[in-house]
C-alpha cells in the first residue's frame, strides 16, 4: 500500500523524540505520538520504517491514529503533532437572550395539570406551542437550563 504521508525525521528531531520517550515523562498522548513517529521514520539508514500494521500491534493504537499522526507531522510539523492545540469552535446560539428568559420563566412556572414536574420534552413542546420559536429540541432546553440554573 502506498503511504500518502511519509515520515522522515531529521537527526535533531529523532534525538528529541528518543530523549522524550526514554525519560518517559510527559503526556501519554505526546509519548505515544513520539513512539509512532520513531517507528514510522523512513529516513534512509536511520529509521525502522515499520508498517502501520506493525506499529499498531506494537503500540496498541488504531490505524487511524497512526494515519493522523503521520498527516499532522508532514503537514504541520513536529511540535504541533506532539502538542496539538484545541480547535476553536464557534457555535451559533440557538436561543437569544429573550427566548432564554422565557424558557427559564416557563421552567419555573407550575407544570401542566396532571404532571408533578416539567420534563425537558414537555418544556420544549410548550415553548414551541407558545410561539417563542418554530422548533426546539429537548437537548437545547437542557443546555440552556444547565447554563443558567
């Protein structure tokens, strides 16, 4: 199988990874990624150039993990591979402040007749029935109430 991302380490990178793994101190994810890179190194005369299957068996990691480590190293470099930054996710708010206030007021009100308390699904249905929004899931109701209560 042709590998799309070929790992070739410089002497400095190899020494840094070997030093890191020999100490055994550090984040488990970083150490595992370092071991994957060392085993996947295809530098002529230096790297063992193990197959992904062999790395998987030796390090007890998934093939997708090995693929992503290779890809990250080739595209972004050693530091980003060992210490990935969390992705900045920005989610659009499902309810605005006015709608949140109405939902909280509804949750604090008396439950419908025949019910001892509000459920998330009941709140969602009643909120839509009152015309505050066209459609809302019980999970959105849960997240809103968790955030504010």
